[in-house]
C-alpha cells in the first residue's frame, strides 16, 4: 500500500496499540507479523497515517505477513502465504 486517503475513507477505523508510535513490528528475517497488545479500553480511531493504514490492513487477517522491499520510500508489502 502507498496511499491512505483518509478524507475519502473516513469509515476506516483501527484500535490503537499500547506503546510506541510504530505499531507494526516488522521482522525482515522471519517475514512474520506481530503487533503490540491492544489496550482493553481503547476506542477506534481514524486511519490517518501510512503506519495506521498498515496496521488497519494487518488487523484484517491473522494470516497476513509484512516485509520490506529493497528500495527506499513506501516499501512495505503485505501478503498471505497460501498452504
């Protein structure tokens, strides 16, 4: 993904994670996804940034993975391995 377009998609909501502003943790060695624990009392917030959008997409399916491509810029790719 590269573009968030928050004003065109105001219905995109995510539950913020506790901790750092970088919610999605990318392990480029294992190509595995993990995220910090959800706060039990967190209310959904609008998806406004690229990092928010990545989290929003990753939260849709536990089978999704994220990794970085070997170039600068918006270089994250989200994928799902098929058995």
